[in-house]
């Protein structure tokens, strides 16, 4: 009997060991090859594509500012034409839009009398040295608006300020296009309050007040014709 029990135990032990190995092997998942999780860069991600169409320098400057998410103003000299202002700064394709420094330098390299700078107060300025732009330097004693319309509505309020209206009459200046005041409600409304600020400073504040992405920028253009001056101010 003792011999039979010993043989039984000797057979049971190897069987249990084999069963344990089989069970543990079934519980483990088959190892999978490691996946490559590195992001795949597309051609558009690796290098910005320049604009492949011709455009005026003012349009190029606004698109450059939009791409860089910067506020700013563009001040250029234009010619008076039968339909108002005609810009004289064409940019042939391809037009570089990024990075901002390189893109703006391409404009200033092509037109030697155009320069650019950036400051914390006013953002980016692209300006032509031949532009007088006296309107932009007019100081307004107090300017306050609560505006829920698009930029033309806010700028219309600026042109009605006594200091600005008197300057326009005195210098025989008029706007080259009719400023629209179509109502497009924005919420919450924009509030601008400034004292002893220039027209350019107020335009900067209006542009930043819309808190849009990309930020808005403004374009000022002027031309002289028979002792009269046409001006155009747009915010885009």
C-alpha cells in the first residue's frame, strides 16, 4: 500500500506542474509588435505655403498680421482714380505670409519708402514715409462708445467726433467710399473709453476691442486731387 501511494504521488506532481504551465500560458496575450506612435507630418505642417496669387501690399499686410495673430495698422499712399482710391503697391505671387518678420521685410525690400515696426501699445505698423496721414494724428478729447455692430459702425462714431469732423471740413477731406452701418449684433458689446487719444490710438483700441481670432487690423489710405484729399479707412 505504501508503495502504491508513493507511485500515485510521483505521477500526480508532474501532472499538476504541467497543468499549471498550460493554464498560465493561456492567460497571457500574444505579444503584439509595438506601434509607431510618432506623428506623421504632412507637407502643409512642415512648411507654410505662400499665397500663389497677386495682391496689393495692404491686403498682403493684413493677411500677414492674421497669420501671426497680431493687431496692427497699415498706412499707405494711393492714387485718386475715377472710382476712388487706387493702390500702387502690387505684390507678385508667390507672396510670403509667414513668418511675420520675413514676410514684412519682403514688402519693405520691394518698396524702399515703406517701413514697419512693432510696439506693445499699438501693435504692428506698416507705413509709407510719403503719407501725411494728418487725420490719424488728430487728438480727441473724449471718446466713448458701446458698440454691438461691425467695425464700420464704431468708426462712423469716430468720424462724427467734433474734433475729427472739424478737421475734415477744414482740410477739404472726404471719404472715398460710403461707410456702411449694417447691423450685425456681437455679444457682449464692445466698450471703448479713451481720453486725449489720437485717431490712430482709437483705431487700435477698436481693433483690439472686438477680441476676434485672428485679431482685426486697420488700413488707412489717402490721395490728393485738386486741393482735395480722399481718405479711406477699413478694418479687416
